[in-house]
C-alpha cells in the first residue's frame, strides 16, 4: 500500500514537473529525515518516552501474571506436591493453570494491540507537527518542495533541512507538565 502511494506520488511529481516546469526553471527542494526529527525533537522524545512507559507498564503486568503461572506450573510439575493434595485440589490447580495461560495469551494480544494503537497515535501526532513545521519553513525559506528523505532515492542538489524542522518543532513544543504548571 505504501509503495503504491509512493509510486503514485512520484508519478504525479514527474508529470507535474514535465507539464509545468521548464528546463531553465529550478526548484528549491528541501529534504527532511523524519526518523531524525522523531529522535531528536522534544516532541518525538516525549512521545517515545510515553510509548516506552506504556510498554513498560504492560510488560510489568504480563511478568506478574507469568510469575503466577510459573508458580502454579511448578506445583503441577512437582510429583511430591501433587501426591499430597486431593484430586479435587489437583483439578482446581490444573484449572487455575489453564485460566492463567489463557489470561497470559489474552494479555499479550491486548498489549500488542494497545501498543500498535499508541504507536499509530504517536506517529500521527508527530507527523502532523512535522507537516506544520515544514509548511512554515517552506513559506519562510521559499521552498518549492519539502520531501521526506525516506521517499527519495536521489536528488541532484537537495538541501537537508532536518535541523530546521527540529528547531521549529522544539520552538512550538510545550510538554504537558509545563503547560499544566503555567496555567
């Protein structure tokens, strides 16, 4: 899907240049490294920290459940322990192990889904802010095009404006804690 959109965009750009550009006309093109913007901007760092915090909380919950399951499994695999309990208690222990196993599987699936949603939300938030920063820089510095570095294989004379975008992102970024403190 992404490749199809990329090729459609590239084809549109080529047709646009062919139809409206002249051989004498030059375009002022800027290139932005999206990954670097996420990695080095305050917004990207904060969003990544939130994502890692969520991931850590979810892993902690899974580890706790795994520990509970491990304790039950150890009892089930200990013949000396199993010889000391009733058949009813053994059945309850097996039922508990099965329930914990199912809970672990469900928690794993829910964790994957929640992290994917959180990542998608983070990506959209950061991308939206990068889009705004690029639009501002394009107007201020008179760029005809600003392209994502990952979308381009080669440019003859591109100008890497990643640091300008990071600076613009940082200029407008207000961490939630600062916003709450100032209000």
